[in-house]
């Protein structure tokens, strides 16, 4: 080898830095692809996580006074209250109807009891279906006031039972009837509207058969909303 030829060593690049050997073109291309995939993953994963954490608000857990969106239209606080009231009605009026069938002293009282059992069994089924479609939770037992009514009826016998049954149940129906009419006229939710239509005919039927017992004290009917103090029927002779 000629002495004038420089010995091979580390070649110097710009500014005296060691020159990096050139990578094979295929390897460099692969590195670029991997880098691009990493960048895309970093951008996409947070979006996927965000989308997975979103849940449609459940009507049953909505804050009081709020309106939520459902597949069958807006669901207002009044709509939710109505669905719950219908459920509560069935939870105590079906047992009350069964008491009337067992203890009623007249054919009219027994007929009213049968209407309560049949009507609220069907209405309760429709209410549970509506609640499920709307994503709502509904009560599983009567409220304290309704339990009190059932206790009064359970303790009564003979003519006293007939009188209490006709007046307590008719009073409760009269209170909820106004709510049913308001919901039926104002709701924008088709599921609630259908339920209100069924409830309207059911409640009207029950009011009618209770009045046909000729034991209802109209002067003692309460104008307060359902859920207020228990009605205190006067003797049947006081009109």
C-alpha cells in the first residue's frame, strides 16, 4: 500500500463528527412506518377511551327538575314522577282489591275489588315495560302512606271495611286522575303518553265502580295531591 495513501480509520464528517454509516433503505423505511404507527396510536387511543367512557344519562338517576333525552322523546320530571306513581298505585291497590274480594260485604264492593286487581295487574305490567324502555328505576314496595291505608283496611271488618275501602281507594284515584290527565295532555314522550292513555281508562273505570258501591262520601274527598295525608272518611251517611 502506498505510503501516500492515508490509513483507513473513522471517517470524519461535517464539523469533525464521526460520519454515521448509511442504513439500508429498507430498514429506514420500516423505521419511518413504525414511527408513524406510534403517532397514530397516540392520537387514536385517547379518543377511543373517551368514547368508551360516555354513557347515555339514565332517566332514573336524573336530577330533580331536569329533562333527559330518550329514544321516544324528552322525559321530564313530571313524566318520571308519573311513571313512579303508577307503579306505587299497583303495589297497594292490588292488595286492597284482594281484601275487598275476601272481606267485602256487598256484591258492589267485591266487583270494585275485582276491577282493582285486574286493572292494576295489567297497568303495572305496562308501567314496568315503560320504565325499562325509559331506563328508569321504579319503587318495589308501597310508600309509608299506602302501607298505612292497607293497615286500616286489614284491621276493619264488615260495613266498616266496605266504607273505608270505597272512600280511601276512591280518594286516591281522584288525586292521581288529575296527574294522569296533566301528563297525557303535556308529555312529549310517546312511551309516557301511551302509558298515560292506559292509566286514564283504568283509573276512570275504578272510580266508576267505587262510586257504584254508593258508599263514597264526596264531601270528604281530598283535593290534595296523592302522597299527602291519609284521607279520613266520614260515615257513609254524611254526604
